[in-house]
C-alpha cells in the first residue's frame, strides 16, 4: 500500500474543525461550572464538567450581559452552544450563546434518574443495611465546621451518651467540590479506622443547597464504607439519595445523633435492674441451700444437731443481710460449718459405727449400755452392721 | 496537639455491659456452684457500678480528623464552645 501524501497540521486541523462543527452545530449541555473567569476583555471563560469529563467553554463579551445570574464555581448549569475548534492551539471548546442555572425541574429529573439507577444496582436494598452498634464508643461526624449542626449534635451526645468520643471531619456541604469533599471524608474515616459509626449531616436548605447529597459520588462513598453510616440531612421532609444508601436515615442531624446512641437514663435503669436480678438470684440460691440443710438434718433423725441448724439458719440470715459486703468470706465460713456439721452427723449415725466393728445391744427393744442393767438369762438383741442376732446372757 | 487513635480496650463500655449480661444470665440460670455464683455476683455488682459511674461521669470528647501533607491522618483537639 502506497504512502498517503502527508497532511499539513493546518490541513488536518481544518478537517477536524469542519467535522466537529458540522456534527455539533447547536446543543444543550448540562454540567457543573468551574474555573469561572470573567476576563478583562469581557469574555467569560469557564470549564464545564461532571464526575468523569470536562470541556472548556467561552461566552463572548456580547452575550455576557444576557446572563440572568452571576456564574460561580460549583453551580449546575445548562448551556446552549456549539462546538468550535481553536486552530491556533488545536483545542475544541463550546461556544456558549446562553446559560441558565439548573432549575428545580432539572434537579428533580437528575434525582429520579440517579435514584432509579442506584436502586437497580441494589444499593438501596434492605439486606445491605448494616445494624448500628448498640454502644458506639467512637463516632465519626461529617458536616460543616460552621453553623449550628455540629453544636446541636454535640449537645445531644452530652445529654444522652457522654461515653462516646466524637471524631469530626469538617467538609463543605454545598457548592463546588462539596460532594467530592464529603466522599473523601467518608473514605478518610474508613482509612483512619477505630470508628464504630459515621454520621453524615447537614442542616436544612433548598433542594439546590442539599444537592451534594444527591450526587452519585457521595452515594458510592456511603455504599463503599465499611463503617455503618447514619444520614441526617436537611429537615424531615427532605429526602436525598444519601438517605437511601445510608444504613439508617435520620430525619435531621439531631435525630441522627439521637438514633446513634442509647439513652443513658435507660442504661442506668438497666444497670439497677441487673443488680436487683443478681441479688434475688443469690437470695434464692441461699434459701435453697437452707432447705437442703434442713432436709439433711431431718433425714438423720437426730435431735441433738437441732441447735446447729438454728445456728446455720442464723448464719444464712446474716449472709442474706450482708450480701453486698464481705459476702464471700461469710459464705466460706458458713460453708465450712455446713461441711463440719455433715461430718459430725455422719459420725453420730449409729450405722457408721457398726461398720467399724461395733455392735448395739438392746434389751426389750431399748438400747442398753450398762452391765448393771442386765441379769443372767436376759434376752438381748445384738445389732451388727449386717444384721441382728438374738442371744441370752449365761453369766455375769 | 496531635492525639492518638484510641483503641477499643478490653474494658470498653460495651464489653463491660456484655460481661454483666452474661453474669446476670448465669446467676438466673443458677447452674454454677454456689461459691462461683458468689464470685460472679461480686463481679457483677462491681461491673454495674463501674458502668453507671462511666455514664454519669464521662464527658463527650470532640477531636478533629486532620490530614497532613503526606496524607497521614491524626486526631487534633477541637475547640469546644
């Protein structure tokens, strides 16, 4: 294949220019303004961008007076214009004939589109929602350093749950770069680690003011956070995309603080209840042991240790009363006594004596332990461990 | 003044509460020997006191997450009004 005749740079640029300008003679573009500069010549230069791309723009001096607002960085605008190529630099730009701010209708449409898209991806699914830790110790707070929001939330934490320590990352919450800033803050808190929970908050405002929380970059950052996130943006009626993605949506910033931590009054009550439960469990336990000791004494059918039982009961009463003080010590004492009693009761049981080789001698059914109670030809019963025999005295 | 990243220690509030809950359950079941249950009771009372004390005495702290030029994240003391 033969080499094509080389084109001059100008010839190529001329072709690009013709191609582009013919393809895009007039169009409307939506994007965010940045690098807005009103040059001393009177021309307005700016960059129009979204998350992924950007294009240079210019509005010539003659058109500038038709603007109904003062373009500033971060504003969402719709421009009408055509693509032109600036041959000297080999760049293309949009030559803007008119520009308007994005209206409520446009925002609503963008909101619905992003909502639909993220919903289809499953980002709002209930299964994705993580449970909040019941007792967060370190809470990240992402909000504006100015305004009442931080102060109001701080007040809630002080009142409800002073155990929590707060880690605050100030961000812009509206205008140019705010969405980016919020997303970065979420990523930084994840990188920092040690946080149990993150609250993303902003006070009330117009749909435009709250717009950062409807940006995809913020939604993605929330979805990507390893730490559970509570959103508290605007007033009750305001719902943002961030709310849909968050693990918990709170209606306001202060509500976000309230929903994030337990109430200390309820906890103190819980602690009191647990003390009561423990005490009654122990009391029951002691009562049961008291019954056991009674049962044991009864089964030995002996009379003498009754006073021992009384002493035991007294000890158990004492034990119950002074439970909160030197409980263990008291108990050990009582337990040792209880063990001693059991052993003594065993020793007193005649049957254990018989096992050691002794025998019980009865005359007419009564135990007899003295020689002088007996006479020749008396009938005796002799009880051994393994049974009883009858015998008669032949000699004294 | 730069602060350090506080780690969730063994004596964290949540762990104390969990331990207390465990003790209450054990005592309620009553399936531990009496001597052990008295030990548990004492531990439980102490834990509940410590927790209550924390709840009444703790003061909310506020730190600022600061990123230095190397991208290193630290905690700074935050002005509190």
